[in-house]
C-alpha cells in the first residue's frame, strides 16, 4: 500500500498539534492550580542559548500549517513573532493552526508532490521538493519544538505524561 503525502504529513501534523494543544491546556490548568501566572512561562528557556517557550510553540504552528503554506508559495522562511502575546495567545495560535490543517484536503496536499520550493534564511537558500521539505525538514522541526515546549512544562511541574504529548493516534476503525 502506498502512503500519500497528506497521510504522511498533514495527518501527522494534526496528531502532533492535538498533543500540543492538550499539554498546553494541562500546563495552564497546573499554573492555575498552583497559583503561578502561566504568562511567566512564555519567556522561559531550558538554557540561556535556547529560544524561549513562546518560540517553541510558535515554531510548532510554523512548521505545520506554515510549512504547507510555504510549499504552496514555493518559499519558506523563518517564522514571524506570535501575533497575540501571552500563554493564551500561544494556545490560540495552536488552535488556529489545527483549524487550518483540518481544512486542507488530501487532493490539495497530494497535488504538491514534486513541487520545487526553497527554504530561505538570510542569504542562504536550500532547495527542496515539497515532500523532501515537509518530511525531512518541517516534520523533524515540529517534533523538536513540541518536545522542547513539553519539557519546559514538565520542568515547571506540570503533571504531563507521554500520552499528553502523543495526541490522538490514527487507530483502525
């Protein structure tokens, strides 16, 4: 059985973002229960040379729906700042990415296969095909940033487990 680009990428993005949405909500609830302002986590970093929690979450959105948008345009660049500040703004960003991903059709995404596109950062340009970019660049980046955000919440005491990260698996019906 062949697997489509949609199934390999978008369905995985949707699953991963459901996990991120879940652990963000559990992190917010933990902050509320312990009297911590969730907004205090937005700028938290695991170490001084690592970007903050807000960047990790915005990168999850950017490497999911932003990656599809970039492939459609033929150009992907580093993400923009989070449009709404604060922890609630990060939750909204993930929710909006989930809605946008759910609106994509398999035909729309599968039609991108073989399309040339470029990742550009500053003067550096990296040429890709759509599937090469999505599978070897955006998917690993999404998982890296989701894991880092999850780890920050765990470090801050949120009672999270592996199931909170995994999202909803695609089980046989």
